[in-house]
C-alpha cells in the first residue's frame, strides 16, 4: 500500500521529530510513504477564525497537493477532523466538488489508520513510564475517535496508563480562541494539566498538535512536573 503523508505546519515548524516518527511507524506497519514537500496548511485556522475566503484558497491548494486517490495519513487529529467535517461548507457544489469528496474519503489520523485500516498495533515500543491520556475535542466531537490511542498504548512495553479525571474536557486550544479569550484558555489548560498531575503521571499523551502546543507551553511556563508528548513519539520509542 502507498500512502501520502500529511504534515501540518505545526509539525513542520515546531515538531519535526513527530513527522519523522510518523514515517517510522507507517513504514514499520508495511506501507510505502510518499511526501509532497509543497504542502502547506489545510486552512483550518483561517476557517475557525471566520476567514472563509482565505480558507477556501488554502483548501484548494491542499486538494491540489494531494491529487492521488489513496490514503492521506498524518499525526494531525484536528486537521483531519476539520477536513472531514468542514470541507463541504467550502466546496460542496463547486468546481472542486469531486476532488473534495475524494480528499474527505481518503484522509486519516494516523492512530485511526493504524488500528482500523492496517490493523497494526504492535510496534515493539518500550516506554517505562506512568502516563495519562488527553482526549482532544477534535477526536471526541468531530472524528468520533477515542479508543485508538489507548489501544496502541496498551501494546507499549513498560507503559502504565492511568486515566485522569475528565479526560475529554477541553484544554483551551482552538485556533484563535487562546488569543481572543486568553484568561479562559489559560484556566482550561491549568485544569487539564492539574488533572494529569493528580494521577501521578510523568507524561501527558495526546494526538492533537494544537493541544500539544497548548499544554506543553503551559506546563513549561509554570515549571510543572509533567511532560506533554505526542502519541507517535511514544510508539516510536525503544526500537
């Protein structure tokens, strides 16, 4: 199987190791990974900020950057959720109607793709730490995914998963929300990080890049005793 790799600009600019680890996992699962270096943003930030014209331009570029009728897979839960749920608002009954339908059908968050499409969950990973798991809003309310990450983590040697209180509550990250409503955003991040710390976990794991940036930034600024990490980094550990 050949897949096209979706790398959001968050990964490209701030977390390149996540992209490399995504390739590592997909190749171990037996797929051939193709990457188009011309890809940029899917337009999610513009869309959620109300700039639909700009979001449409970025969406059209995204469609053109992925012209092949094959899976588009990446460590990008919120991007996948946005494309699946909102591209129709930009492209339904337009000249890009058929192309956007193809994209929506083919785009996958990596955790969902590994578990349900490839049925590959055993990577031989080792991560001897106590962890807790954050269910992002994108996974819960838009992608309707919640168990894939836990299923993959259950196969990691030495890992102890402890559930936090209100694991599906919002962390305060959502496009410009954190800037427009800074105090509320910070309060939500504090609530989420404190719930994670209360479990005694060393690491808080997420599959959503916006949540990762929000929670990691808050924990580091406040010098709190917990680290925030992406699921693919855990699955690529120890081998």
